[in-house]
């Protein structure tokens, strides 16, 4: 086995041995590389004398554990899983499913994940067309939200997902019920560019299963035309911890994260906070103040962690300059009196709607000198706002 | 006539001669005082040689007019209205209506208007119980919005106005249809403190008329239990200019301004911008992204000029420390797993829901060393999250 494939095999094994964001495990890999990290973690190699100190240096203050026992704690944590290690079997499973394993350094490894620093995943399991690559973060937008979404939330999600897809963005979500499913569905329906994943679902469980079961058909479609991603190996169950850690991957893979609907406490807010922590822009969709499903998005708007977004164009504006089609501002409908100076505005107010009046009568009503009235009437007439008839000056029909 | 009443009379006359925010007129009053300003404006007193220079100094760069003719322009603007001046008549009209005239320096003059600097109104015409004073700005909140409000907007306005009134704030609005009317109505319904105006309506027309006619009954109620205010004298028609200037008074009288519903272009946004210009906090109520009546509030949220507010408590928080009853944060419903450490969370995820399992079986599932599992099971049991039965450990019923 060459060094490259041995490293892949080691990362695949470590991903089963260690939970996502196991800081000691990640620090160990950062210190000695994945191959020796696996040897140490499985007890095949004794840790060198300086390793504990090196780990302390690498982890800085990231570890909440008592410093002395950090590595020992890790070894005890990993030991019970050593007997289950079978990276070749996991790699074969993925291959059979038409998937692949990505590791840092691979050409297709998403560079945006490096923003997670030490929290960068050990590897990514990917299911989907092997010709499809994870798009760069400036072309991806995460749309996340409640599982128990409302009709309103589904509708907004559908509009935004379709609009973003039409603009060439790839919509990322978590493959769950509700907002996630609607985002994926609308992206699949709107996608036309075969060189881009129609949508990407980042899962909290192994990619050998479709979870939740009610989304099986949807997840199959994503595997066919988009990408399914996970950092946990095949066979992994979706636990609460893995959901929380999965949210950091959604945030890290996406240049922009938008929360469409979220209750006061919601996993979608966790994704938003991960995104904010990475310095990525976060959007939140407003809704009724009476909807519990908008309490979380309003909370994000209120505390300033998210920008108010109401349609795909505004999300595209938030996502930045990649977008060529976005237009953030509705066409301004110019009112008749736009751009008028104060005096002309006063004069327009003074003009009668029906029967015309003389300039002499306009002067006191408008509170303007006669020459200003005369000049102003000319300007208003030129703009079609004033008209002159036998009885004098009045507003033109159009005003 | 004593000096005090002569000044009141002069300001009453100037308010008819000059439109609101007539900078030259206001500069003239600032330069020579209201009595001489009236003499000069009416041609009874020739302007001194240094007056034009003094005006330039007072107005700084506020005037958009060519500097040389500033005073002459003013004189020509005011001249046509001189023949209509009848301040004693206006004062008598107000007295007959049970109203009064307030001028700067009066004990009841709202000090918050001084923030308008040179734009402070010449005087305020007030209708209502003479025992009622305009409350200080930290006890007043403006609720403004569309005339063509939706049921949603009316409902939110009603809730916020009632909640603010119950908290001891005075609700200010513009007496118009829609959001304004709903704000006044709900404040009247909720008001219980007879020492405070039940609500205040700042009008764009003279207080001798009830405008708009459809709100006559409401405006009568406000005159009975609250206050009607205007800077224009009795008999003045509500013109576009006066509406725009009226908005600055709403903003200046209110410590906080909240826009409940506003279209993309709306007078309510003008009020919000006045408030922001005065450095006063501005709130905006979110709504459906499909409602044209929320496009303006979303615009304020999006450009950062307003804070998202969804109920009276959040408005009260924005308004600041006067409020004793406000509570900004809904009671957090603690989830079972709140406050658990990472290891206990992993352990909780690993616990089966139905049949108990041994610690040996939990160890590899949780990916934790045996002693951590044992300690964690103790903690989870203490929190009612884990239970032990004949077959081993499982989640407790409540989790």
C-alpha cells in the first residue's frame, strides 16, 4: 500500500474511532499525522515523551479537559472501538454505493473547510456523481430551518432555493424534514447546470442509509444529481452530537447561511452561530411575529447576528459578487413629486385639483413669492404636474 | 400687552406666516427673537445691515438657497400672507376649543424638541385636558405605519400599543387611518393612568378640524383623554409638505419610533429616518416577505436603520430603562440535555430508549472510556435522564 492510500485508510479508520470534533484526536493527527495517530490511538505505537506537550501546544486552550490526562483520556475513549475498525470494509461500502472518500490534500477537498482550523474534519464521505465537485464557498448557500416548517416557511424556502439555483448557486442543507427538504426539492427542480451539484445534503449519519426514512426518495435524487456528504463513516447512527457537529460542516461549506424558519431554540440557530463564528454572512427570513417558527429568525435579526433577507436576490447580494443576475433593489416606482425641490413641493400642494386659479391666488396659499411661483409653475408644467386653462393653474390630470 | 404675551402672539403669527421648517424664518427668529422677526417679516421693521451676515452664520450651511438673496427671498415668500395674520383670532379659536399655545420656554414645552436645534418648531398648538403635559421622551413611543394597513399590521399595532400603555408609556402617532388609528385606539382602550395623556396625535393640519374626517370620533376621544398637537395654526390645510414636517415632530417628541407596517415607499419611513437622524432608537416589526406592507419595515431592518421588534416588551427594551415591567426574553424552556458536557451528551445519545444495556456495551457505542461512562451515568441518573433496570442502563422516561 502506498503512502497516499495508507493515509486515506488511516483517516477512514480514525473517523470511526473518534467522534466529530474530538479535539484530542484532531490534535494528535495534527501533531504526528494520521498514520502514526492511528497507530497511537489503537495502541500499536507508544506515544513519545514529548507528545503530551506537543498536544497542549497544538490544542492551545481548546481542550476543556484537565491537561495532564488529555492523551490518556483519549486513549481510553478510543480503545473500546478499536476492535470495530475495518476501514477497507467502509471504503468498499462507499465504492459499492458509487461514493468516494475525500481527505485533506485531495484535489476535490473543499478548501473552505480549512476555515475550521483544527476542527477541519478528518475526511468526507461523499455520495453522488464522481464527476461533480463540491463548489467553492462563494457559489454555495446554506438554507436551513425547522423540521416542522409552516406553509409560509416552505413557500419562502422554495422561492429562495429556486432563485439561487437559477442564479448558479448550489443550495446546501441537512437533508431533514421541513425547510431542509423543501430547499433540496426546489433546488433539484430548478437546477439546469449539469456541471454543478443540483444541491448538497450534509448528513449526520453514515451515507449507507437514507435518514430520515421519509426523505429516502429525496435523498436518492440528491445522490443522483447532487451530492450527499458526511464526516462519519458508513454505519454511523445520527446522534445529537453528530447533528450539532454536522451543522458546523454546513456552515463551513457554505459561503452564506440563511435561516428561513427557526423556533426560539432550534438547530438551525446552531448552524447560524457556526457560520457567524467563521465570519461568514448569515441571513434570516422575517415572518409573522405570531409564528413560533419565526421566533428564532427574529432573534437572529434582533441580536444583529443576521441580515434580513426576503428573497433570492437579497440572499445573492449577501453572498457577494459571484452572482451575475442578482438585483437587490426592487425597481423604484417614482412618485409624481420625486425630485421636486421644497418650493415646487409647496407649490404643488397649493395647486387646486379641479378649477384653475390665478398666480395671485396661489402666492399666499403656497407661501412663496410671485416670481418663485411663476418659475415653479413652469417646472411643474414641464414635468406634467401642472396645467393651465382658461381659469388659471391647476394640477395636471396625471398628478 | 406684556413681553411674554407679546412673544406668544408673535410666535403664533409667525407660525401662520411661515411654513414648518422655513430655515430663513427660523434663522431670523434665532437671530433677532420672535417679536422683531415678526416686525421684519411683515415689513414693519427694516432689517439691519448685519442681519444677512448673521443669518448666514446662524444657518451655517442649512440653506440651499443662493446666499445673497436669502432674506429677500424670505420676505417675498412671507409678504403675501401678511394680510391674513390674525394671531389673536387664532389664539381665541384655540381657547374656545379648550386648547392652548405652547412656546419654547414654557414650563410645559417638551424639552425633547430642542434636539431639532434650529428646526425646533416656533410653537405648538395643543388640544386636550390642560392638566395633561406632554410626557418626557423616555416615556413616549411613536407607533407609525401604513394607512392601508393589513389585519396583521392592525393586530400587531394593537398588541404593542396596549402593552406599551400598560407599561406606562404614552403612544404617539399621526392620527391617520390604518396603523396610526389602531395605535391610538388601543392606547385609549388600555390607558388607566389619568395623569398621563392616553395617547398623543401629532397633526399636519390645524387643530380646529378633525382630519381625516373618518377619524373624527377617534380624534375627539384623543382630545378628551389625550393630546392633539400641531405646529401649524388653526385653519391650516394638511399639505404634503406639512405631513413630511409633522413626521419630524413625531420623531422628536418620541424617545423611540417603531414602524409597524410600511410599503417600500412610505411616510412612516420618513418618520423613521427623522428619528434615526436625531439619534433615537428605531424599531421595525417584521412580517411576511410576501406582504407589500412589510417591504418598508424589512428595508429598515436590512439596511440596519432599525432593530427587529416583535412585541411590546422588545419595544420597551429598545426604549430603555424607564420601563419596569418589560421582559425582553421569553422564558427559556430548558431541554433535557441543556448544560450537559460533551461526554454526557455522547453518553445520552448512546443510551437505548427501551431495553437496558450493560456498561460494557455502552462503552464502544458512546466512544468513551468505561470510567467516564460510569461517572456520566451517575450524572445522567441524577438529572433523571438515565435509569437502571434488570437488563442494564437505558434512557429515563422523561428524556
